[in-house]
């Protein structure tokens, strides 16, 4: 899988560990993604870089790390077609993919330790979208992105 990975200054200490984990598991890191080396930087810039790669098809999925994960998830979810999930454990990692077909993973550097972040990333990447009734709900999310009433989407 092609993964766009980035972080702000509060997640910079996790970048190399995540990059090594991903490549070690056989995933390809997308080059040219803006990232932060630990100097103060703004998370919306990093989210833009990752989400642009996902939306443009350069990456299959994206991962973003900031202090709380909240800022990254807010910024990422401004992109039509991006379904960014702020994940804190094994269960939310799995459900965000299985039920919501999340394509951008957002993580908290301050609240989660490196071992848990690595476990979440592996579960998230290994989990497939279930489809079925969840597909209808994703169509409704797409309707909202297009400024339409989701209740008008056919079941």
C-alpha cells in the first residue's frame, strides 16, 4: 500500500519509527510529503500535503500525527473524499476502516505511546472495508460533501 505520512512538531519524534514500521511491513512511503523535523510548524500544512496525495491518487491512504490528533483530523476532513479518523485504540482502528472506510489515520503523539501507535497503524492498514450497509452511509457522507441532503440518497 502507498502511504502518505506526516506529522507536526509534536509528532516529529514518531515519524522515523512509523516510517520504518511501514516500510518494514512492505508498504511504500509516498515521497514529497511535507513533514516537520521538530521545529514549530503548523498541522494544517501537513494535513494538506497528505490529503492532497490521497485525493490525487498518489497515495492509497494517509497517516497524520500531531499532539492530540484533533487538529489533524479537523483539517484533513475538510477535503472532499477524505474520511479521516482520530483513533486511540485497537477497536477504533478496526472500526474506522471496517465500517467507515477511513482513508486517513490521525493519531495523538501526546496521548498514545509509540508501541500503541505502531499497533494501531498495523491494525488500521490490515483491516478491509466491510461494505454492505456501510456503503449506503458513505454515499450519504458524499452527499453532505456535495451540499446535498443525505436523506435523499436511495437506500
